[in-house]
C-alpha cells in the first residue's frame, strides 16, 4: 500500500522553470506539500527528493519552443500556475545569444501555458531589481518607476517583460521584481564577493569608487518563496492585466553598514571605506584582472557603485498581501558567523553560484 497522503492527487499542479537553481530549489522545498510540481531545467533531476513530494522532472531548454510545446501537450492535469525563473545571466556584461533566446521564448512559453492552464492560473515571471533605474535616498521606487537597460542582464529582463506583455494569454500575468536575493549563507554573488574580500583581508575591500552611504535593497530567499506562494494564491481581476510587484525590503542597506559589520565579525580594522576616483578604480580593476582571472570587480561595474534602491511595497501588499519578514541587517550576524565557523560550507555554497561565462548558466 502506498505511504503517500490520500489527498495527494487532489493537490493543484504548478510548473517551475529553472527548478534546479538557487531560488527554484528553495521553491520546491517550500511548495511541495501544497502543490504537485512540474519541474523544468537544463539540469537533470537532483538525486535526493522529499518522500512527500511529487515532482515531475523535465530536462528541457525553455528557449526551445518546440520542446516546450511538446512538454505542455504531455501534461496530465491543467496547471494552477507557472513560475518562470529560468534565464541566462553572467557578469561579463558581454552579449550572449542565450539572452535573446530567453527573450524570444518567453511569450511562446506564456501562450503555451495559457492553452494548458486553468482560467485563473497566474503566470508568474521573475524580474530583477537590476532592471529598474536607480533612485536617490528618500525617493522610493514603485512598479511604475523607469526601467533600466544599463547592462546586458537587466536589458534582457526589460525586453523579456515587453515580450511577455504582448503574449496572447488570458490568465493573469504577474511580474515579481526581486531585490537582491540572499540566504543565511549569502549566495548572492555581489554581496558574497564584498564580504569575502573582507574575510580574506584583501586590500581591495578598503577602497570604494563611490559614496558608501548608498545601498541596495535585499530580500531573504525564504521571503521570496513566500512571495511566489502569495502570487500563486492571490485573486486577480478578471480583466487581462499585468500585475507588476516589487519584492524586497523597503529600506536599503548601505555599503558602509555591510563593510563595518564584516570588519567587526572578521576582526579587521573598522574604518570608513576610502573613496577613490572612478578612473583610478577602473584602472585598478583592469590591472588586477590581468593578474587574477578570479577577480570579480570589472571596469564596467565602477559606474554602478553609487546606485541606490528602496522600495514602496504598497502595491505588493494590496495585490498579494506580502511584506518581508526577514531583514538583511538582522541576518548579517548569522551570515558572517557562518562564514567564520563553517568556512568550507560558506565557500562551497557561494562558489556554486555561477558568475563567469560558462556556456549555459541559467538562474
């Protein structure tokens, strides 16, 4: 006799693209008790799986429109939602054909979903804070704030959003604009790189090509999974509209606060970062890049050093009832402690988050 719960087959079914990634893995762990999961990724199914989870795994490239059509035709049940995470990224800021492939396929994916899903099932697209134009302290960003195509990755997200809005799909379309997503072990590439330079005592950590009283908005991966759950379960107006929602903390965490907390945790001398002229910072990044291919900071990044983000979440609260519970400043002591006392795990988790160009990186 099966040990599965009697009502297992009555659970709604959702699809997650990019299911093997950082956010996708967290979503599968969070949602498997409530949903049957159709998981799609370039990678094969992980070897370990919850005994309570029903995961239908498809090793499929979501930019292959024919493969996606075939996948949807094979589904046994209508979908109650789709979470689209899969997207190419790297930090080279160079063109890559997979950016355009992701853009070109998003409307086809949404339309295939529309033909296979329940009428009220939402298509939830993961966008990025990087695709928003930065603001200044005291001026919060809203869903109507200007977009930014300042470098390759956010430019592709903006083009993807435009393509999605043109898709012929009757179901609700929800764009979740995610702030910098981190875990207790960090696992957010730019934040990890900043903290790791201080942990190692790198001289780079003492210099900054901009104002250190500016900062980014962050969101814990646990809050992200809760946001996707809220988006799946919300009720949306019958009229076909795109619901664009910001997901992150309302207040930024400044570069100086992160620097000071890390210096204290790693017993480094805690003094204000030294501001260096952008031209000198670019030269330094070029020189270090020639010496070390593992250097994260690249010349093109320097002009973004003073970017600032802070979110107005009133629309998010109104539409899906979500606000963050976790906060980076509260989590930083745990994160920095783990970096010190469980360094091997800290390095393993963060080094598996790709940032170099490796053929087919997907979120």
